[in-house]
C-alpha cells in the first residue's frame, strides 16, 4: 500500500518542478498518499539560503523544515498539491544530498521516493557522486527517477 511519497528537490530542480509535480500527482493522488516535500541543502547552500531569506541566526530559531518551506521550489510544489487536494508535509535537511535523502526516506517511512536528474552522456555516467544514483542504490524503497529533457550533460 502506498501511503507516503517523498519528493526530494534540490537547487537544480526549479526548472523541472512541473515534471516532478506531475509525476508525483500521478502516483500519490490515486493512492491517497501523503507527499513529503523534502529540500536537502549542503552546508554552504543552507548558509546562502539563510542569508538570502534574511533569517537572523542570532534571534531566529532556524529549523531546516522552516527554511525548506520558504524556498521557491517548495512554494511552487505546494501550490500544485493544494490545487489538487493532495496532502503534503515539508521537510528540510542539511548534509550531503544523496545520503540525506536516503535518511529522510527512512525517517518518514516513505513507500516511494521521487528524484529528478538530467540525462547524462556516457562520460557523465562514469562520474561518481550523482545524487540520483546514490538514492537509487541506497533508498529503502522503490525510487522513481524523473529525467529532465535537457541535452546531455558531461
């Protein structure tokens, strides 16, 4: 039974958020599943976002979930899921993208993970460190990979 779908987004997913939302709607809505909108930041990305969103680190209780909730990609996705009456929760994490997504999928009890990525050339496929590859190989549940229609990337 499909109860929880984790949609993991990162800094490069703004352009493909529509594709990601459509894929998740096709999976989650018929099942009545809750979608976990997860944004994972590296430490440097997190610091940049805190500055850009004008969090005061001295007085604000800075929580990765709150930071993720204020990110534009998450806002766009929330609007889509609100329009389609799909329940969702927002989660944020700070760390390496792949392992953090895997950890989040475990902690929320995800039945499926959805991640985005780009087509890769044969050279690009040989490069280790791909977030999608890490999630595909390590997640405790099935993973759906939504490929961007961009040209090959090395």
